[in-house]
C-alpha cells in the first residue's frame, strides 16, 4: 500500500456508513443488479431479500462478461454509489477464456510451468478486454482421488509440481502488476485441503493430520501467495471440524500471521451460509460473526454480512475495526488495480474483436496442447503414415466439445478430430459419432450402432476409438464411484477389435479413468484430457508424428477404482509388499499395489536411454547427474525427474518425493549429462513438532524418466 492509496482508502473508510461497509464485503451475481433481467429472480436468490439500497453499494459481482455490458453495469453502479467506489468484476477464467487451453490437470502433465503461464497470460488478455478484473484461479488443490470430479482443475498429486505451476499461473494472470493492461488479479483456491474430500465426494469433509496438511497440501497455496496472488478463496470443506470459511487457524494463523498474506479473501459460493448447514453456526448472525472473525473479507452469494453485521457491531460481538480491516483489503485491491482512476480497466469491444481466438492465441493454445497429451501405450502403430485409410469411431470423432469443465466461453466452431485428420490428406470414415449421448450409462442400447460401426470401418487400415467421459461428468459436483468408460464405449472398442486392425484409443477425460478393461485391445493409447480449442489439431499433430509426444502423468492412473487413493509418494509401511512368499504384508489379494500408470509416466516416439548416474556430497550440497541419450532419429523433449527419499527421520517420510525436473531437448542421437544440485532447504519437512526442518542422515537420490523407473544411490548427508 502506498501513502497516496492509504490516504484515499482511509478517507473513504471514514466516510462509509456501516451498511456501506458491509455491502462492500458482499458479492452477488449480476442478477441482483438487474442484468439478465429475462431470468426471474426467484427461489433462493429471491429469498436473499436484498434491498435496492444494499445492491447499489455491493462491492463486487461475479461471472458477468463483455466489455459493453460490464461498462454499462459499472456506469449504473457508479451513478448510484454515494462515494463512487467502483464495482469489482470477478470471474472463473480457469484455463483460457475465448481461446481455451488444456484443463489444468493436462497442463500439469506437460511438466512445464511455462505452459500454465502462457495459458494464464492469454486468458488474462482476453478476459481483461471483456471487463474482468480478477479471476478465481489458479485452483491448486492437491489431488489423489480421481473419483472427485474437480481433479481436472488441479495440476495433480505432487506438491512440488503443483507449487511450480501455481506460481507460473499467478505470474501469467498478474504479470508484474495486475493493474497493467491485459492483466487480471489472481485468486488462489480453495483454501484449504479441498482435494482431500472424503471418498472423493464433492463438498465432503476432509480428515487430514496437520502434518499432512502442511507437508503436502499447503505448499501450492503458499507458492501462489509468495508469487503475489491478490486474493485467496475459502474451500467448501470442513477441516479439523471447522468449515474453512470459519477457520481462523487457516485464515488468520497460517495465511495472515505465518505467511504474511496482505491481500483480500473471499468465501466460495454461499460457503458462509453453509457454515449453518454444516452444523457450526446456529444462524446467519453466527455465520457472519464466525467468518468475519476468521478473516473472510467478502461473502460470495449469501447475505449474512449485510443482514447481521450491523447488529453484531452494535451488540459488541464484532468491532468496527474488524469490519474496517476487511473493507480496507477490498478497497486496497481496487486501488491496486487502478479502478479508482479507470473503473473500466481494460474493457474494450475493439480489443475483444482483435484478441478472441486470434491466430497468435490459437497457435499458443496448440503448442501448449501438444505438450499436455500423454502417450500411455504404443506398439509402433503410432505415428500414423499418411497413406492409410483411417476409421474414427466414438463420441469424440465429431464432437467439438473438447474444452472440458470450467470453460466459460470458448470456440464453438473448431474442427472435430475426424475433420482435422482429413485435413492431413487422409481418407476418413467415421462411425458411432452421434455425440456424448452414447457415453451415458444405459441411456441407449447401442448394439445396432456398434454393428454398423464395425461394418463401416471394416476396410479401414487403422481404427481410432475417440472415447472418454462427457464434459458433463467432470468438474464441480461430478464425483463418480465408477471410473470406467461407459459400457457402450467399451462394447464398441471390443467389437472394433474383432476387425483385427491396429487400434488407437484416444481418451478425452477430466480425470484418470479406469482403462485397464480395454487397454489390451489398444495398440496405442493417447490420454488427451480436454485440450481446449486446439485439441483436434494437437492430437492430429501427435497422431501423424508432426509432434513427438512428451507429456508425463501428473496424476497416477489406478488399476481399478478399488485401489484409490493410489499415488506415488506414499509411505513404506512396516510390512512392504516386497516378499511374494510372505502373506502378511501390505497388499491386496486381488490387485497389485502399484497404479496402472505411475506419476511422471509417459511415452514418446523416441527412445531416451539413461546412464552413468552419479551422486556425491559436495560440502553443503549433493551433486547428482545422469546422462541421457536420444537413441532415435527424431527430436525429443525429456522430463528428466529427480526424486529423493529421506530414509530415517523423526516422522516417516515418503518412499520418494519429486525434487527436480529438467526439461531436456535432445536432437537425434544427442547425448547430454543433466545435473541437479540438492540443498538442505529442499529436504526440509514438518517434523513431529510441526517444525519445518532438515534432519541429517541417510538419503536416497534417484533420477529417471518417471517415478517408477529410476536409478539411484544412497548417501549420508548432514
Ligand atoms: C464455485 C466453485 C469455485 C468458483 C465459485 C464461483 O462453487 O467452487 O471454484 O470459483 O463457485 O463460481
């Protein structure tokens, strides 16, 4: 805060009535401002009983887009505002705006934070032109349970990778200063631990030890805070018995006192009201008191602050200083964004026309998308030659709906996968491509369609099964107990396999699916997530070898849903499953302990050989290196991965933890030695007193192409 802004803010605070302050702490949808008047304000929205007086003093709104509309709403708001405090426009711009980039889980699979920065920077330019000032992104919740539909919004199961990605996303959205043109403020979410929702069921409670919370779940939020994000959003979940929105330990002790966060905080959608449903607050007044005391500055889409705040202050249950502290944070955010000087910020219809899905943005989206797809199996069927007749079957053969969850806008007229393959001069036959309906369980009996598909593709040279999950089945409120492809899709794959043609399965999904039942039928399997506007082009680039796939899994693929949670950095247990003759060990009777595909796994068309591993203690550091050789005739990019295990410590430590990624490009037959330096800071952890410490002792240093294929050595380091 600079002196001028503090003078302005203090001056405003001194003039604001308590009602105006409480309205500033409230965010409601544009419906309340009379926008979308075609939608009747009924039901829960009507019951919020918000007066016009309160509406004209509201501090912010959400998910209202368009330069023209946001400027008009701002004009109306400022005309009504006694103190001319500008309205803040916030929105869920998660992985692109009009030009849609891969879902964050796919961005994580590129193992390249630069891709998240590019995606966020592009999204900032386009959404800022549409009048957005702040985005509710990045979502950095660590995830280990693909039953939870929101894994698509995360960059995966590892806190080191998630932390790199979180910082890159904040940098992309905000640049060096979010007030600059083409930048938006960033709000990290959901604080905290939402990805550990019990049973993978959305909005469920979270049972985490404080040690696990701090060791695995908090680092990515802290990385976003350290990168300068301007806001933090609460999570829906209860943690340690207290809903996050009322959790002082999270929002006062950790976020403000330990981490020194100075920005503003916001509840998730109606989460303050839900502290009543959760059984914490008895009523709206208690909900308001508990959440303001916990340090939640803005109440999103519920109205307990404006309905009870005044009475709480007058009765002495809250102080004006507590209210002022929150209002100051909100006004400071508006000041930091320059909204007092320019309440429209970057809203410009001309820029919208120039920027939306422009060639530069499409090219960036395609480049990023190619890095995010993960090749999980390939017997040499890929890359395809262009003299083949290609059959494409399945709901994603013709679907352009490849943006995935949280794609607020996006391109409606991109070419489908089948049409894109045709642009490569390849004859294409499609079948069973009637769209997403066929994905739903039991919606229809597809026996006739499957027979027709088999006949239609009978004389093709190669078959592509373009399958996956419906975009309706991924994202928020999309938890599932079965992760298999729909029975119709599995039956289609089995039927097509009877043609004895090479079959490539391309899977579009927002989470790791249970693909083991059909994997043996695939000659090649490409996990294509939801790659956004340029998805078909990026996939075709990989299919025809115009791009050598380099994606690596940021989240493990389970053998079966019964194995969940399964992730790479678990503990050794006292009875590791490493003796097949011993029954009494930690294992399942009906399934391996290992995932089907581990964290960090992915194939390329090139073969990279690792050799000559070295690790030595050198003073206060460990120097580790390995030589990688590209034994192929094509360029490749290898994500060389460094893992460490702390063998003995005051609390047990994971069998391995990712501590370094070296993105290494290699020309054909090029050999290169990759070096890592490991300092004590990298080896710190939360001990049995929750102190963040380095403990000298025995360490295993490992380097390899994924978390399961590693070369290593044991060292004493102190
Ligand atoms: C939703 C989501 C949150 C989003 C917010 C505003 O319920 O949990 O991620 O930013 O509401 O749309």
